[in-house]
């Protein structure tokens, strides 16, 4: 069973005010991380077809998702429909929520078979995301770097260790990416927790934009 202790005892806190991130190493112990990687590797990962600059191709990385059943999450032309929460995912979600103080309703899992798999620079600034909730990313398996970039600012590179937790706040200005690292031969699994608006709320938002309907009361935003 996972137990929380004081940050001074078990974690190394790394805060960078510029890209608005907080990094906590050893959120899970090394032993626990290995155990969780083994369990997570059995998830139903698939290679989604995405569209970038009008061209469709398959990711080198594989993905799957879990979440509330009234949700859908779209990125790069791919619509991700989450699987229902299972016991293991709910346990991990609870650990993250206790540490962050936020409630999450969606998690995207990415499987990087080796250092050849990557994620290009992007922003998590979609209208479907609740921007008041920090995005939380857990890492298991091989260490991989994440690069944060912004125009006229020096890029920031951070190594994401196994068992670590990365929190990203208000990512509308900074992009982030997982670059290829061909020297990395081992696989990595990441879990990124988000708060996503329901399909109904997204439809209402679209109606407001398309037809200039006066703003209505937001569901679940109180």
C-alpha cells in the first residue's frame, strides 16, 4: 500500500517559475515503480492514427486511456474515447489527487517502446481542458527528457525519472515535447491525468462560439 510522507523525507522538489512546472522525484519508490510498470505494460495499447499539417500517420508510440464515460478527448485529429476506470487506475488516480489536491476524470497512457518514440512540441491549451487544474504526469520505466520552449526564452530540459510526478500549470504559453533519444533502448510508460469537460459541455461551448449564444451556466464549473 502506498503511504505519503513529508516532502522533506522522500521527494526532491524542483520548481521552475518560467514554464510553470513542479517536479517531484520518487513519488513512487523504485520497487513500486517496477511493479507498476509491469502491470501497466498489460494495458490495451494501440497505435493511433493522427493528422499533422494535413498528413495522416501512425505514432511510433502507443496509447490508451481511461476516464469517465461521458468524455472524449481529441488531439491531432484523433478522438480518444476512454475505457472505464478499473481498480488499478482508480488507485493511481487517488494517489495523484491526494498529492495535488485536484480531481481528475481522464488519463492518457503513452507507451514508448524505445528512445525512437517521441512527442513533438505542443501546448495543452485545448478548450476541452479545464485550465484551472494542473496536468499531472507520472513516469515509469526508462528515463526520458522533456523540453519546454517559448519564444524569446531559453528552452528548459528536464529528465523524467521512473516513479516521478510532473505537474504543469497553465500551459498556454509554453510548448513541451519528448524528443527522440536513440541511446535509450528500454521502454517507458507515462500516465497524464487531466480534467476534461464533458461532451455535453463541449457541445454547448461550440454552440456559443458558432451562434453567439449568450454564455450559459457552465456545468461542473462551480
